[in-house]
């Protein structure tokens, strides 16, 4: 038997962060985008222990302001793309307003630190979400395209193929075929048991 699970990585990380901060007895307040404000100074030993604890979960403390801002840009993009309700605003306007910086500055900084453009990162996130929506099998490609603010299914298909090497329709067929094979395998096991 298989189960498909949807993750909200930001919520998951914030939960882990909150639990670990409490474990360490630190006085804090969680802010947006994984920011923590401490009410009291913490020692270098506390910092190192806390950092090590978070690394076990794949969470790292960002030391530079540039890297922190790039992470905020990524979080904002994920929030925008994976939103349950499509936001009918250009990504550049949304990101600039959300982070209170000019888009030009954010774009240049992102490219410098992440070695890719904001636009490419947005495309990658949209394709990941499209794959998730296809796996959930509840929306048509037209509905997925609309949800992800594509002008047409052809535009979605082009970006999907450029990113993954296959079209969304081919991806759907692969998913359907694998589910059928898994169903046959599960049913065969039940017969023999």
C-alpha cells in the first residue's frame, strides 16, 4: 500500500525550529521566512549546539545577510507558486513588494549568490508544483496551467518539457502506468498470501 503526502516545507521547518529552540531553553520569537529574534544574547556555545541540532534536519543557519535575503526570495517564490489561490500579479512586483527592495537589486543579488536567475527558479518551482498537481490527479492540464498563471497549456507544456525532458501528458501517462503496475503487484501479492 502506498500513501501520497503533501508537504508544506516552510511550516515543517518552522515547527522543527520552534521545537529545537524550546529544547535549548532559548527565549525567542519566530518571525516570517525562518527568522528568529532572540530576547537575550546567546553564547557561542549555545549557537554552535543549536546549529548542530538543526543540521540533523537539513536546516542550516545562514550567516551572511546576502544569503539570508536570497533565502527570503526563495521562500517568497515558493509561497507565491504553491499558494492555494493563484495570485494575479507579476512575480517581480510580488517579490519586490513583499521584500521591500527593488526587483532589479533582488534579481542581481539572486543571480550573484544562487548562480541562476529568479525567473529560472520560478520556472523550476512551477514545474515541481505542476508535477505534484498531476500526481494528485484532480486537475486537468488546462486547470493546472491556469492555477500556475500560464497563458496557455502550450506554454506550460514547453516549460515542462524544457525542464524535465518530457511533456506533462507523457508524465501523466508514466504516473498512470506506474499506478496500474503497483495495483497489479499489490493484488498479486494478496492472492499469493
